[in-house]
């Protein structure tokens, strides 16, 4: 299974000003796999330490944090020489050993020649609450579920991913039925590596769903294991309600939908915990589409979850629902999945844009995503079907005259003045499609 992040890791390895690297991401997105795969590809030797499974190794970091002493003790424990040039040190589940996390600061300052990668399932929580986090002394890579392009690669469809990369629009139109078939499969399978592996090995959708349910169970165990008892019901309520909130016409998150009388102050900690673990994305509303968008951020927001396949599992959406969408229930929820897909593709972009959404003062017009990228503000409207009439996008274009507007749907690529019609399977390439580099100059 090829991940685009491998290229980032190779570039990191070759940087002259390299610092220890921390990989962040939700549980089960493939952090351990990518560290070990990178080690196999690029190093003669790998020292792998899992602080959750091997608590004894925490004693190596219990003394002073001299990098040289730590290296010498690790050499003794693993009975092998640790070469700065040829050895990759992997510190997995590093949040379980605070001293190891702190040691990265000293490796950066005193022994930058060593190649060290760290990761942890709940490292995002540690970053936000622990003063010992080595801020400014580590490089950080955010790892997400497989994107649609990575999914195609994993499925052996390199011809599709190559055509998408080259944006051969006439050829894309000719193969669009196959592309949309894989897109529907991706809506069910998602991008969690274990789910994708079950799919590519034997196309066993039942096994995919069993894996997804186990992942969801693991997340719920995290709720009970890592947060205080009073917050567990609140975290669970937020997590459970996100799919249904996205399927409603207003789409924004409303506290009263969880329980009558619910207030923001009651749920702030629970929301922050879910964000810090990487399980949800919080997309804020802006009332005025002006630069910088963050300055016009309102109190409204909507949530998305980490993976579209897990969302499908949350609502018990079957393969038949997706491949043969002939029920009213599916047609209604398909919009939520499509919006989740586009958000997931945008989040996974290298140098990702700042992502918001927009509504007018009366709340009668809404743009699904409003992004700030390369000094431009770009509205992105998402449609789940061939009917792409969009009064809100028309209103936005007429009112604010953006230099670029994007609508993403099942339609083929086309352009009408500054409005780009970009197929859903191509949305991750929107920068190239609209020639953003030249537009922003």
C-alpha cells in the first residue's frame, strides 16, 4: 500500500535542518505502518520502541535526557549499534512516556544527526495539555486516511490515478463510469488502511464493515479510558450526532439537537477532546467572505468525522444503498457523504487551505466550503447528483464576484467564465484545474 506521506518522509530524511519528526493523526490511520515501511525502504536498521507495550523501556528515559546516554542504553537493550546515518529510531505511542517526548528537544539541540520519528494515538491531546511538549524542536506530519487517489493506487488502478494526475478531461469523461463506481466503493470503504486492505485483497465488503465496527468500538474504548467519567456521555453524544446533523438542511451543529437546553459551555471540553484526537474536523462559519476569513468567523460551525467509511458504518449504510441509490433515505443522506468526501480530500492536501463555510445574514444562502488559499477566497459548492442548480452559489458569485468559484458534482469538467465545474473524483486537484498559481499572481 503506497502512501503519499512516504515522499514527505524521504524529503525529511534528506533535510539539512532536520529535526525529530512527530506524526500526528487519529487512531488507525496507519501511523505505525508508515513509520515501519519508511524504515524498511530507507534505512539499514530500525529500532522500534512501543511505550504502551514495553513499559520497561520507559526507564531508559527516567534519568537525565542526554542523547548520548540514551543512545548507549538503547544499544545495550537492543544489542546492536545505532548508527546516526543508517538507523531509524521509532518512538511509538510516545504519549505514554512523557520523558521520551521531552527528550526530542535535546535530540534536536544536541544530536540532530539521529533520525527519530515519534507517533501516538492520543498525541494531539498531549500537545494541548502538556507544557513539556517540545514546541519548535520537532517537525510535524499530519497523517490522514487514504485519499481517493491513494485508494485507487491501493486497488491497483494506477491508470486511473495517472489520468487524474494529468487531468486529461476527454479521457476522464470516457472512463467516468468506472471512476464513479470506485468513488461509490470509497464512500463505503473509506480510507482507514485496514478497511482498504480488506477491500483490495478480496472485495469483501462484509469484512470491511466488521473492521470499521471494530475501529468504532476502539474509539469508544478510548472515550472511557482517556477522559473523565463526567465527559464520556458528552463525547459520545457529539460523536453520534454528527452524521445526522450533516444530513439536515441546516447542517450546522446545534446543541439542542443533542438534548433540550444543552449549552455550549457544557460541551466545550468534550468537543476539544475529539478535535485534539483527530477524530473530528470543526469547520467554522464566516459571515463576511473577506480576507482574512478567520477575522470574520462566527459562532456557528459544523462537524465532520475523520473518515467517510466510518461515517457510512455509523449510519449502517450498506453497499447496495451506495451502488444502487434508489431509496429516498439514501438520496437524502448522499449529500452528507458527498460533503464529507470533499472535506476529507481538502484536509489531506499538502499545504492544505484554510477551510470555512459561509451563510448570509438571513441564513437563506449557504456555500458548503469557503477556502482561503494562495491569497484568494474560493467558494466550493458540493452536489451529490447531476442536478446542480445552486441558487446560493449564483447569489454568492453575483454579490461578491470571486475570481474563482468551484462546483463539484457528478458532471464532467467544464468552465463558464470564472465558474469551474470539477468532478468529485478530481476535487483534490482543484489547484491545478483552476491554475491557482497563476490566478494568485
